[in-house]
C-alpha cells in the first residue's frame, strides 16, 4: 500500500449537507488554483451553486481546472459546461460519450473519482458527486454518502495525482496547456496528528492499490470489520477474505443498498446473500434513502473513505480515489455514524428471509448475477478475480 504519513488533519463529512458548504467555503476562499475531479456534475441547484462559485474564483484570477467524466457528466456537457468555459474555467471531459449504445470495452473505463484540491492546502476526497443531495420524487432523506476534508502532508500525493491526471487528459486531447506547472505547491506542514494514505486505482502503476489495501486490512482484522458499500459485487479474492475473517471469529458486517438506483446490480448482489449469510456475515440493507457510501472500519483503528465500490467496475476498470486513515478517533467517528445508519435506517437480513422469498425473486437475482458476470466477461475482466 502507498505509504501512510502522519501529521494530518482529517475531518469526516457525512452527506452533501456537510460536504457542499465546506467545499463552497474553500472555493470562495481560493487565491491561486483549484482542481476538481468528479464523475457527475449535474445542472441542478447544487451543480449551479458550485458552478457559480467556480466562475467567481476564475473571475478573480484563480486558475480553475475541472475534470468531469464523459459518461457521468453527459448532462453537464450540454448544461453547465458552456457557461463555465465562457467564465474562464478550464474544463476537460474524460472519455467523452459520443455514442450512447457502443459496446466497446473502453466505455467502462470511467473517471469515477471525487477529489477537490484548493490552493494546495486543503483537499476533499470521497464518494459525493456534485448533484442535489435529495433525489427528486424520492425519499425525504438525503443521499447517504461520505467524504473527508484533509490538510497536512497528505496534500502532496493528492495534488500530484490530480495534476498528473489533468496533464494526461490534456495530452490525450492534443492540447498543450496541460504541461503548465502547478501554481500552488502542496502545503505539507503538520496540521494534526492523524496518519493517513491516499490511494488511487488506475490502469498503470496502481491497478490493485485500493483492493489490496482492503484485503490487507481484512487479513489483519482481529475483532470487527464493518463495510458500507453501495455497489457490492466482490470478486473471488474479496469474498474469500471476508469469509475467512468470519471463520476465525471476526465480526463481519456489511451495510448495503436497500433502495436501488441500479436494480440489476442490486439483484446481482442479492444472489451472493446466501453464501455470505451461511458464512456468518451479518447483512443490513439501508432503506431511508439512496445509499452511495463507500467506506469501511476495521478493528476501530483502520478506516477508508472514497469513491471505490467493491465491484469489478471500480476495482478493475475505473479511476478511483480513497483515503485510508489509521487513527482510533477517526475510526470511532465513522463507526458511530455507521451504527446510527444501521439502527435508524437499515434492516438486517437473515438466512430465513432469503428462503422465504418467492422463487421468481430468487430467479431474478440469479439472472441479474449472470448478467453482471457476462458484462464483466465481455469487457475482458473475468477469471479468478
């Protein structure tokens, strides 16, 4: 795993209700340079507020560099992008979508990170896209997700990563401004006492970095593993690691999506429930709102918050970013938040629940499971994973 560095301040932010005000405050305080990477940047109320702040920053001379994924940001391209570009914001689209129904494998290689760096001194990393926290016509509760606000020595690898990806996408688009040096160097002075690491997944040097960090933490667990993950479809290595932990007496708890925004993947995940339940793993489904979290706590000391789901699309194909925190206080805060979510908005599933389901529901899960496996195979990423 990438080296853990000390001296950081890492604050947990739950949902957009905490995240967006913090991000907006830092954008409005920016003096020299802003980098933002996001999968979705919707032209809704939240998106327009962030866009307006970025335009204000550009108008006062701040270099604003915004990278949006071409699939997740389809509405952004025709909605907010022209006005931002006219306002002086530099915008790049990662693998822009021109054909909606293409089956080419590269379409699955998305930029799924949610990272912001302001003036090299503060960063935000997590799973929260730039879109309204409340689903229109959906539950009255905000989308359930997390991010972290980071200051300290960890800014060095975070800023290096966002700058590298910006240059890469610039060069791929045959533009030349991407070779410009950073206007704001990373501020690496000690900001706290938290040890943390910044992990990415890409298609070159960091292909398995996030998954290996999870597997190392699971292998070393002695008491408890709690994972909250919206799109949970683990490969063989990950499943076996969780089952082996449960067999050696570790309490393994999974908090998964109950309200589905991608029904096929949800039903595919449910096909794994009998195996996981039989192996002694506790399963909870969150029903208060759409769950989008990608976090975990191990043994009340190791924790991660980021953009990576535990499925082949995140672990094998997408560009992702997570922060790993090795700190008892931070882990306790995240663990308490997860416990509250399970107590207030989730229901526990047991083996008898699965057996009582109508046969057509179990068949639907099996068919969805096969469909997801087929899509992974078509993409060329099947096999032992």
